[in-house]
C-alpha cells in the first residue's frame, strides 16, 4: 500500500479496530481501557506491515525526530526553542520512510477527550506542521478514545469544544480534520465491568497548516 491522506487515516482506524478485538479476546478488556502505548504499538506495526515504505520509532526523542527530517536547519532551531517541544521530550510514535529513515509523520495517543490534555498535544503537533513547509511533517495525527454521550450522538459536541479551545489558544489557522469510528462496545467501568447502554469511539484528528 502507498501512503496517501485517506490510506493513512484508514490504516490508523483499522489498526485500532483490530486492536480492540484483540483486547477483548486476549485481555478480557476493551480498547478504551488499554494503555496509550498499546495503541501506539498496534498502529506502528500495522503501518510497517501494510505500507511499502514505512518504518517507525516509538517514544522518539524530539531532537532526533527533527534532525532526521527534511526540515530546514533554521526551522529546527526555532522548534527546539519552543517550550512545548523540549529537545529531550518524546513523541509517542514517529513514522519514517526510506533507507535513510527520514521522519514522515508524528502521532500522539490519548485516552479520553479532556480538552486541556488535547490542546497540549495539538499545540505541539501544530508547531511542527507550521515549520514543515512542503515536507510530509506538515501532516500529523492525534488519536484518542472517548466515551460516547449517553444518547450516542455524533462528535458534534467534541467539534464545538475543540473549535473553542483552538480559538482560545490562538490556533485558528490550523486545519483539523476529525474522523470518528462508529460507537464501539463494550464500554467498561473502572472495575472492568461492562456498562449497559454505554459505548466509546476512536477519533483521529488530522492536523495540518491551512497555509500549506
């Protein structure tokens, strides 16, 4: 499979739907109760197996991620001075391509949709997208699981909250494409007991700079 925007999003979703089935079968659990690194590993392996030219790094150091990219040296220097992007910090998953292992896309993973935590990750990814020029790092992903509202509505409320939070953070220039899964069962409580009439969703946020 070759990389394209639709293929990448479909791959993330397919990898996590498969992971959800395995979480039930092998761990007697559910994807939304599994740790974030479980999601990262499953997505990483799926890309490596199904795409022609993708490898990956888990818990990739920020500085090494930028140095392995095609971004200009000046842009890398600016990014490494950003408080949100500590040079010795880590990204959950970095996809790379080619024999030289050039950085292609960054993925972060979250359990839940608390806006404070989401905005922190979106801000990090947004700053990378803004400095990436025409390089593939202009497109990055935030992947999360969230409890569906009791009425099992769509993501309308999440989109609204996200828009308000982005505006407050001064990130209006971002293009954030939100792709949800259908409601998934079972939804487990903290004791790992299924809750009737409850479900969760996988949500992929594709983050790009509108100016590119």
